[in-house]
C-alpha cells in the first residue's frame, strides 16, 4: 500500500531507537556515578571562562562605550581583534612550547632548555629596549624634515602603544627572517665548508684479502690514493671495574651510546683532522692497552682521562685506561673513530677495513661495477644522505616558517587594534589640520609616513635581532663563518613597510574621504 512501511525497515528503526535509549540510560547512570566533589571541581574550573565570557559580552562593551566614550563600532572591533589575536597566537605558543621546552626536554639536556628559555626572554627584552631607544632617537633627531617630524610626533605621542606595536612586529619579522637565513645562507655556508676534494663515498666491511683487488679496481678511475683503516666492533661493558647498562645513565644520548657498538680502530699517530684536548697520545711503539676517546662522547658518558674501561669484542674483553681525549673535525668527511687504541691492544681480534674516495665525474658505472665485483662490501653514498637530510631540514623549516606566519598575523592585529583604538583621535586631528589649511594630500602623507616609519623600525629591529641570532648559531653552534645578507635584510624591511601600510590603508582611506564638517559635528 502507498505510504506503508516495510516490516524490515520498521524493525531496524525500532532497533536503532532501542539502542539510542539504552545509550542515554548508560550515560545518565555514568553521570550519576561521578562523585559530587569531581562535579564541584569541574564547576570551579569553569568559573574563569564564565567571568571572561560574561565580562566581554556585557560589562566591557558597556564600560568602553558608555564610560570611556569610545564609539561602539571601535569597541566591538577591538574586542573582535583581541579574540582573533588569541586564535592566531595559540598555534604560535604551541609551536614555541614544542621548540623551546619539548624538544630540549626530550633530548634530556636541562642546560639547553634553560638557555633556550632565557634566550627567548632576553630577545623579547632586547626588542622592547631597541624599540624604545629608536623612538627616543627619532624624537630628538634634528635633521628630519617637517613632514617626517610630524609623523614621528604622531608615533611617539603614545610611546607605550608604539613600543607594543614595534615589539610584536619586530618579533614576527625576526622569526621569519631567522628561518630564512638558516634555511638558505647558513646551510649553504655549511655546505661550502666541506673541502672540494672531500670523499663522498665510503666502502665498509672490507676484508684484508680484498684490499689489493679494490685498489686495482679503482686505479683506472683515478680516485687517488686510498687509506684503509682497520676497525673492530666492540661494546662498552664496564667503567672503572663496574659493569654498566644503558639504564645507568639519565641522558638519552648516553643511553644510546651505552647500548651501541663502537668501531675501535688501531692508531699510531694522531690524524691531521684530530686535536688532542686533554691527556697525551701514546708513542708509536706503545705496547700497553690504552684508549683515546672523542671528547664529546666521553663527556656524554661521564668519562675522563685516567678512567679504566672495558670493551667486549667478539667475546674477548679488552681493558685499558683512557689516556687522551680528542676533538674530531667531522667536516673533513674523512674516516674517523670515536675510540682508537694502539695496534697491540687490538691484535688478534676479528675486524674489517674501511676506506673512502671521491666519485669522479661521469663515472656512474663505477658503483654498479663495484657492487658486482665485490658484493660483500657495503657502499655508503654520503652526498645522498646529506641531500636527504637537507630535504628533511627544508621541509621542517618550511613548516615552522608557516607556523610563524601566525606571529606576523598576530603582530598586524596589534597594529589594527591600535588603529581602531586611536581612530577617533586621528580623525579629529586630521579634521583640525584640514580646517587650518592643510590639504588632503598633506594629511595623507603625514598618516602614511607615520606607518611607514613604524614598518621601517619594526623591520630594522626584527632583521637586526635575526642576524644576531644567526651569527650566534653560525659561530657557536655549527662553527662556520657568518656572511651578512644585505639584500635579504633590505627585502625584509621593505616587505614589512608595505605590509604595515596595507594594514593601515583602511584608516588612511577613511582620513582621505572623511568630510571635516561631519567630524566636527560629531565631536561637538
């Protein structure tokens, strides 16, 4: 019959209704089981949101409009801007928290965490001091033309608001510029520090009887002389007679080092790219069992000169004291080892050899033929690894740079809020100037000049701080020469000026179009 319900459909509908009612009953029972104290605590936690929401929706609007006398539109705009600012700044705060707190904490280095937090606070303070100092300098600069002096006077008339705008914009410009510098200049400069003749391919797991055949195979390709280094894989099992495990260390890197196998290599001299920083390296004829450690690894494992350590190599134990610590220059791309020992200390333990070479141009078939002739040897393409690392870094920095675009939006919102808060005063000032004979073009130039100065100062402060931070990263972290990028600085300042002028264009156009009579009539 038309309109009749199929019995199967009716049954499904009844089943759905029954399940829905059962689910509601379970939810009500679950709520009833929640202790009263828990409900009270959740209610107390919601008090702050209730006060904020009601204060914004009722009292704040009435106070600014009826008591202070600000236009309702301006008050509503400022409140809306504050809410949008909060929405935009939340991802930035989350990103900063992850960068400054979560990453160092996961790394297990309290010092890095403290320095990162302290650096951010110092940076914010320096930006504020620079903003205030530049405003003072401009205020008393005698060489400014009349129009620029008036624009500067408009800016410094409200110093607190001007410092807030400069700090917010400067921090945004600093973050974005610093990421651009790191992403381009510093990575390129680091790549340029690698010697032109540095090897880009390593051969590992070479047996001693394969060395002559490998030399003969590579000789026609003119890869130069090959240096073969013996190495044996050993695990650190004891320090000063005490057996160790990864759980004995709090630092995550120390845990990994204690859990891994070290490549131990015999050595009679200190390599050219190694430098003894503590202790004394043994003589070539040394027969006692002793070790030389990479200083960074020794620091992570809390080792020092004089400590006695024990390695297990193929079920054999090798025991000896640390007699020296070395600083290794890994940027030479040569084969180096965290731990070396005299040849007599490693005599009789099984091991393999490692060598490296630079792949000649137009020798693509070399690697293919090498793998076919020596299938047991592992070929490591260093440049492919570096390219992969560079690609990952670029993606990570691009993602971080996207997040920091929110800081720029937040800084511009601060400018918009300042414009809205002072709009009535600016319109009245412009009306008085027009009444006294100033042309619209003259008033427009003064207003645009004020925001151009604001953008120039913010861009200068931000790029200055970014270059200081980039210089510290280059010289203290990755130990390369810092090269000042003037075009990037000028481009960042110009982009900041244009962005600020575009943000303030609404006010500029309104001042241009607003009739003097309307402003004065509304004023009086």
